[in-house]
C-alpha cells in the first residue's frame, strides 16, 4: 500500500502544481486585462476630448470663413464703387478740359 500511497502523493503534488500554474497564468492574464482596460479608458477619454476640440475648431472655422466671405464681398463692392467713381472722375475731367478749351478758344467779348 505504501507504493500506492507514494503514487497518489506524486499525483496529488502534480495536480497541485498544475493548479498553481493555472492560477499564476490567470493572475498574469488578469494583470494584462486590467492594464489594457486602463489604456482603453484613457484612449476613450482622449477621443472624447479630441472630438470636443474638433467640434469647437469646426465651429470657429465656420464663423471665420463666414466673416472672411463678408470681407471679400465688402472689398469687391467697394472696389467696384471706386472704379465707378474713378470712371466718373475721368469723364468729368474730360468734360472740364473740353469746356476749358472751348472757353479759351471762344472770342473775348469787348468791354
């Protein structure tokens, strides 16, 4: 019976060792899971913060683009009005020169 007891003790020792190995592997895996869950949580937070930042930047860009377009419109309208004023000034100058020339070439009245 001692031989059977020794065999049983050996089997029992191997079984306990296998269970301890499995527990160690499970503990290591749990540490990996915890580490990855923490990293996942951090990444999700980063994504949320970046999404909020992106939304704010998009809103700011939309406002600035609208303002720039208004500037472009005002500049264009002002340039067009200025060109009309310039054309009118040139026409007025031509009329004035013609009238001045006409006045100079007309005979002077006697007094």
